[in-house]
C-alpha cells in the first residue's frame, strides 16, 4: 500500500507543479494532495499543524489566483470589459495552444486588450494599460502557485529520501 500512496503522491506533486503554469490543472490542491498521500504512507509523518497550515495556504493561494488578475486589470484602470476579456482570452487560448502554455501568457493580455478596445471603447493606451495589469496579475498568481508547488515538492522529496 505504501508504494501506491507514494506513486500517487508523486503524481499529485508533479500535477501540482504543472498546474502552477497550466490553467486547466488546479496546482495547489494537487500539491497538497501529494503531501497528504505521502503522510498516509509509512515514509512520512507530517504534523497536524503542518497539514492544516499548508491546507489553509492552499485554499488562500487558490482563491487569490482567481482574484489577482481581476485586481491587476482594475488597478491599472481596466473596466469590466477588460476583466471579462482577460478571462475569455485565457479560455480561448486553451484551445489554440499546446497544453495552454501560450494562453496563460498571451490570452489574458490580449483578451483584456480587445475587451477594453472593442467593448469599452477605450483608446489604445488605456486598453494597453489594462492588459498590462491583467498580465502582472497573472504573473503574481503564477508566482504564488509555483512557490507553493515547489515548496510542497521539496517537502515531499525531503520526507521520501
């Protein structure tokens, strides 16, 4: 049973790190699941405080990742059209790029830009500013997810070996 838990935990950790950059995968929940699976094996014994703390961080980062791009768009002067455009750009990009890697970088940016330009009827400079806010929001969210996923991978490997 230990081998199965370790293999499933390693897969979850890998999906957690990949999910930090691929929007179709919920990175932090997978990372936390990997730690939890390893905890239930005989190889690791994480404290309850550690599991609860990392679980709370996982929920917070997941929720922040949903909010930060919207905040960035608004903070840089974007309107609802820019926020919606950013989300649509991400979703559309998923269908036109391998593994969604291009979409997570360019989709929200171009979506916010097009939304501000066409729907909100803003000038090019304001649309570009809004799109830049969306992009910075994406970078911050991705950075948080990568930091969490990387940390969970380090804890996993440290306990395993």
